[in-house]
């Protein structure tokens, strides 16, 4: 018999009976090709010992698999894989931070990359940890895949730990303290903004200062890595930089450039510059964060720092479809347009 170990979750947070966890582990192994047609499964005694469960629990799992035609028993020899046709439709819980144009792009690409029979349930936590925890707890055990966007200023690893790692996909942001084997498609926020601004440095040199506007009054989420990368850029590029909490027209001065995160701030900025008869990209510079189709044409084109949200959604869909637990940094960078 080939050596084979069932990959069960380290915790029973799903609330599923142990025999059901055993069944799903066998099915997952077959889907991934770890178990192949005709391969022998561990004996009831071996699986009981390795998983610290009663023999009757293992026997119950194997019997259900036998009745479903997934395994066959051979008297005196054990249990073998009888069928590899075990794919079950994906039932996915999506927990995003909020809905906006680029999240729609991500969602549409994710949906397009998934099998047609996938069921998607989407909820939004709006940066509220209590809402996030409630959504996670209510969803545990009711889905066979969880796509989570953990955008918070505080660590939510403990909450995410409630979810089975073999069914988890983190999207857009990683959780450095989260252990186990799980999937992720994330942005490297510090490195991405640093590299993007370095790419745009020749254009930024035309301005005497670059100001990052956080838009805290509107609860705009900005990862700590983004601010760290921004400050590292200013130090290494020897460029005068500043970070302010919120946008105000009084901040805008000719000869300076601005990095805005909230689209509402971008619109106010463009209106103010227009009233002043200043030329965008000449008298003042503008960089917006996260690309959308409208930014390609607004005011002749808005320079953006953005990850590729369509690529992120497509990659996430592929990982879910293939039940593949790898962690991938999503590509991003600077798109230079008229406003800088």
C-alpha cells in the first residue's frame, strides 16, 4: 500500500461531526489527485490511531463512502478508491470590506473564473471587526470555500482561525500571523507603493512636495505597509513628503503633487484645480489609488497606483476551482497618465 495520510483540519472549528470531516478529507484528496483510482486507504485501525478518533467513527465514514460508490471494501484486505468522480459544486462565502468599482472588477473576474455551478454568497464587513466576526461565525460549517478580505487596522487572525484552512482563501491582504496551509492572493502593499513611486520619480521630481491624503473622516482603510512604503520612498528618493489625515482644498498648492486614496477626495481635488484654472499634470500633480475604468478618461487620464484586480479575481477563481493552497502576490504598479 502506498503511504497516505489524510489531511484533516488541526481544529474542529467547522462544527462538523468527525466522521463527516473524514469523508470530506477523502473526497478532497481524490479531487486533488492525492488519492487515485484503485489506491488503498488506511485501515480503520490506522486511521483511528493517527486521527485520535474512535474506530466506530472511521467505520461510519468508510461505510458512507462505500454506499456512495466512492470506495469499495475487499474482505480481509481493506478499502480502496472505487471512483474519482467526486467533484462537488463550490459553495463560497465571500466576505469583502465594501463595494466599489474596483471590487466589482475583482468580483466579476472571480465569478467568471469559477465553474458555472458555483454558488456565491457575498457579505460586507465595512471595516467593523464585530460585523466581521459575526459573519465568520455564522458562516462556519455552511460552505465548502471561504474567500475573506481581512482589511482592518487590528489583527483579526484569531477570528480567521475559526475557518478551516483547507477551505480558506485570503484575498487582497495577507495575515502574517496566520498559520497553516491555506490559499491567498494578496498585495505586497509596502513594496508595491515603493516600486510604483520609484517608477514615477522622474515625473515627481517636477514637484517640490508629495502629500499623501488618508481620508480618515470617511473611514478609508490604508494598510500600515502602504504608509511604510511611502515613507521609505520619500527617504530614499530624497523627496519632500507629507501624510495628512483628511482632504481640504486649502492643502492644494501649485507646484506640489498629491496621492489621494478616496475617490470623493479625487473629485473634490479636480473641481478645485479647475476653479483655480490650474493645469492638472503641470501646475499640480495627482496620483489616485486603485484603478477604475473612469480614471482612464477622467480629466484626460488619472495616474494611478493599482494592483490588477481582474488578475486577482481570476487567480482566486483558479485556486478555488483547483482546491490549490498556494499564496501568490498579485501584480501591481504605476499607470502613468496625464494628471502627473
